[in-house]
C-alpha cells in the first residue's frame, strides 16, 4: 500500500459559507473520515487554522529567522489534509473524489516517496 497526501486547497477569494453550510460540511467530512477508518485507508487527517496564523522559520543561514505569516504570499492556501493508504493512484483518486465532495473544496493527490 502506498501512502497519499490528499490536500484541501482554498483561495483568499473564497467566501465564508453560512454557519449551517459549515456545520453540514463538517458532518460530511466526519462521515468521510469514518468511511476511511472503516475501510482501513485512514492514517491521519487534520484541518488547519487560517493562513493568518502561520509562522515561517528559516534556519538556512547563520541563525534562525522567525517571521509571522506564511512562507509565500499567495491567494491560494492549504486548508487541511488527509494522509491515506491506497493500493494505487486510481484508488487514491476515488478517495479524493469523495473527500472533495465532503469538504466542498478541491483536493490535490500526491504520493509519498517510497522508502
């Protein structure tokens, strides 16, 4: 089995859904999470706080530099993710399709490097 990152992306232009829409989205995501667990595909998942809460650390020079804010200025951002195990890319894409519908967002699929 290969592990895949299913990452949920959003943009700064996305409108905040109404509270009742968010509540249903959270319920749909939890149903999806339960299905991943039941099928043995679940490894780990998490939603991220807003991009404004990011802090960037650069320790590539003489000393670390800590900066408030995201690494890159961008309209796009990572909103959450799942780490799953799937037999192949087609299976991961099937999971991503369900995850995208559950969270009402685009989901990128990327395999982890083989050990």
